[in-house]
């Protein structure tokens, strides 16, 4: 089941005074009360994105670096989160190092779920079937 995307607001980054409007998909919200950066990006609300969030990008990179065939950078993991699919070898290694948090189905359905969430956010309606 896909989770609902929280409403986006203007991005305020502590390192930059620049603001981006709410329509920017890359925007992240920051709670003014405690400075916590909420994950409002659609990629974190798919089953794959939630599992990667639980495992942690640095843990994934560390777990895949031992084999030259599966070695990946943090940027590569974020490409997967944006909707690109990992190779079969890397997907199998992801399932192995996730200790049951990820499945091949979750990895390969991520793009479809992401498209549904983006459609919902863009139209304000229900996701496409």
C-alpha cells in the first residue's frame, strides 16, 4: 500500500537562504519547531523507499562495496530512489544485505509506485490503477 504524501511547503535550507516553491518535486519540508527535515519526497513513500530509509543509504553502500560487481556509490542509490532500476546482481545483493526488509518485487515495483505517487501529487486525485 502506498502512503500518502504529506503536503509540500516552501523549502528552507539552513545552508542556503534560497527558497523553492511547493510545486518543486525535490522540495523537502522543515519543521520550524525542531529543525527536523521531513521526507516529503515521493520516493521515500514507496515500499522500496521506506525500506531504504530504514536500512540507510550508507549501510547499503557499505554492504555492497565488498564485491566489485555490486559496488555502488551513494549517488547510485539515490538514482534508484528516483526510479532507476538496479542491475539484477545488485538487486539480489540488496535483498541479501537487507535481511528481509527488501524483496525483488519491492525493488522492481518502485518505479510504478513512484509514478502513481507523483500522479497523485500532481493531480490531487487518486493514483492511477
